[in-house]
């Protein structure tokens, strides 16, 4: 957003950042015990977090899950652990997957179909996809995994869907599932994520991460939030209503909704770039796409004032 602030120095303040898919109403963090900050986290602290995550993700064996300082750390780590391979990434999607596999010397291709992905050694699927919201069934993913050396399924945006949409509770052979914490819980700065796979791969990841990979505050906050069923249910309902409100504003402004999740909407407009400039001039930052110039991704506004500013900005001449 700093680039937009530099580009539009006279824009309305405060800026509204709609460029991310992060819940704009974060989990309420209570005061932490002093030793969460002053002492190294213990194995018991880590076990408590993993038990909470296992319950949330419906994982039967806690030996199949590991915590990391954010999903991005896992995305960067995996290509270093595996031999050079032919990697297919189902796209368009989160570009860091492609960047990280290529950086480690793998032969990477972005493909558009599961059939193409099945011809590689390793396939990467973001499910639901960012930015399109494409959602593949567990059955389709299991079929894909059967033809690969490894299937990587990034489930960063799946928390707000029914549990049956996820592979985490019953991960197929030769598959690893990545789960994010910060997006749904609105605490991206906490840096917390999880990998779920067979024990041998999980052990390799744990060894590579080393001791104290996740901070004491992240262990405590993550454990508390993942156990809070009531908050997640209320958040799911609120975001569903906010998504509909956002869709209405965008359609009224001439956009066509072409995808998304409860945390972001992907919209098409023939003058998308001009619309993004228009919003920037009014202090609203959105996500454009160089390869799809008629797309804009909108995060969900966090309150009525933000909704009203967006609506007014889009409707103004």
C-alpha cells in the first residue's frame, strides 16, 4: 500500500486497504502471561497448540501436523526438501508457489487443468484458489494425488467452508496440506501456519524448522483462537453477509463477480485499471493483476464506514 500512498499523496485519509484476503475484524487477543514474552516456549506449549489445531482440522494423529512461522515459511521450505522435479502449479494462483519452486531449480509449469497437473512429478493446488475462488472436491484431489510423487494442497482460505471441503482430516498418501492461521483470524502479523502430511515428511519439516520455530505468543494466541468455536461461527456468518453486501456494491458499479471467497471477491471490469486509479485517488487500495488487466480483487471492508466510502468512491464521477 505504500506505493499507492506515494502515488496518491492527496488521497483521503485514513487509507482503506482492500488489497488482501485477510479478515479485517481480527480475533480479539487478550493480555498474555508475562512468560509468553520473556521465556522460550516449551514443548508443552507446542503440544497444546498442535492439539487445538488437530481438533479444529479434524486430524486424528497429532504426529501428522507441524506448526511453522507462517504458511509462507512452509512454501519456501518444501522445494528445498525435495529432489529436483517437474512441478505443475494449477493457476493462475498465488505466485509465491511458482517463485519458490523455481528458485530451488525445479522445472515449473503453470497449468490450467488437473489433467495437465497429473503429468508432473509434483503438483501444487491452492484450494479454494486465490484469486479465483475455484474449489476442487476432495475426491478430485485424491485422484490427482494417486498419479504424483507429491501433491501440495494450500488450504489458506478453507476455514470458512464446511469441514468436509478440506483434506486435512484424511490426507491421502503422497500429499501435504498447508493451513494458514492469520487470514481467517485476521492476525497475519502473528506468523503462524501448519503442515499436515505423513509422519516421515512432517518429521523432516520439523527438523528443518528447528527448535522454537513458533514464538511463545503465537503458540498461546493460536491455541486460544483455534479452540473458540463460537467466534469462528459468528465470523463465518458475518463474512457471508459482508460478502453479499460487497457484491451488491460492485455489481451496482458495473463490475461482474467472477470468483472469490468470503474473504475476498474477484471482479471483472473493462476499465479495471482506471477504476483502481479512481479508488487510489480516494484512499482505497485494491489488488490489480498485470496478466489479467480487467481483474480487480477486493478484500472485504471491515466496517460500515469502509463500505460506504467504497460505494461512494465507485459511484462518483
